[in-house]
């Protein structure tokens, strides 16, 4: 039985409307500022009326921020991180759910605990590894004495170096691990009937074939939901691209370029109209992705909770 509660419904709609205004008001402010002249955007109080300088401001922001290159770099970063997170999360969850080894529960909780360790906490060791990705292997060779033995036998000094700074690999690789994706896949895989895996095994399908031909098609909605979340997450990354790239002209991302568009308050009237136009440019790709993937995103989250 569904009770009619007009007062409760009114309060609920009022809260939803308030939340909608909180979300949309800054976006509308940025849009209106991007349509105004520099004199109008600095006028107090701020006017929410639309101007006629949108295309001019967008052109100035595009040229000043070099957004052709920056958006391409951000797209490469977001796509690479998304694909890496989706595949690694699926493989790790497949291992935890379908392979019976002694420490699989411990491994899952170790992965899950990393949710409490954001990138900002581990930024220093991550940067050190990115500066030389083979440093851990070099340390193992040094501690075990293998490098010294090689030096004695061959006269060759082992010095392993792999610098990931100022490269797309350095931008993408440290961000591809995801505890959230592993958890989502694990919860879905646990809802798949065991009889399906047994039937596939009786038909001669190995573990990899079962994973690719059966589990992956079944988890398509979960995969697309996770991909939507991770694309937006990677697109909005600021700290890691800022640290790992010094050649901003070649490897800089759109978020870094947007930060550089903030006007200097000591150089005359700050051109916030151009900065807000740049914000619209940077905001557009993730908005389009979320809009196109909204149906799959909702279905994937609902399927995960069953």
C-alpha cells in the first residue's frame, strides 16, 4: 500500500529543487560570464543577463590556452585510465571470485583498504617510482647481490632506468589501479550463478574463454557505469599531471591549462569572461560523456546492488 503524503512530497521536492539550484547556479554564472565583455563581468553586482560575446571569448580562450593540444592530452589520459581501470578491475575481481586460493579474501581487503589512500597521500613514492619505474627491481638486485655478482662475472654494472616523466605512460599508468572498480565487479560476479561456470567448464571452456565470452558480455552495464565514473575522474585530475609533466606544451592537460587561465588581479581588469569561457570548454567533454552514458550508468549501478 502506497500512502499519500503531500507534505512529505512537498518537502522532498523543495530539497531536490534546492540541490538543483546549488548545482546549476555556478554553471549558469560561468555561462553568463562567458558571454559578457570584460567591463560587464567585473561590474558589481554581477549581472546574470546574457551578453553577445560568447564566440569571441571562446575563441580567445581556445587560442590562449592552446586547448587543441590540451584537450587531446586530456582525452588520451582519460581514455587510457578508463580502459586500464576497467580491465584491471575486471581481472582482479575475476581472480578473487572464481579462483579458489588461500589468500584471496586477504587480497580483496588489501585492495579495498586502498580506498582510504588517495593519490595525494601516496604522491611522493608514486612520483619517485615514475622518475624510475625500474627502481624497485634495481633495489631487489642490489639487496640480493645479483647486481654485484653480474659486475664481478662480466664487468658490467647493472643500472636499470625507466623514466616515465613527461610521457603518456607516466600520466596514465600510476592511475589505473582502482579498488572501487574491483568492488563493483566482485559484487556483480558474485550474483552470477555457479551453474553457468560449471556449464562452461563442461563445454570445454577455459578460464580465459569463460571470462571473455561469458562474464564480459554479462557485465556490460557495470563496465559502462564504471567507465563513466572513471572517465570523469581521470579528466578532472590536476595534481598528478601537474607533477609528472614539466613539458606543458606537449603533455599538459586541459585542467592545468584552465588553472593557468585564471587572470592576474594586478594587471588591470581581470578577464574573467575568457576564464569562464575556458571553463565551459573544459567542462563540455565530461558532460557529453555523462549525458550519453546516463542510461547505462544508472542500469549498471542498479544491477550492482542486486
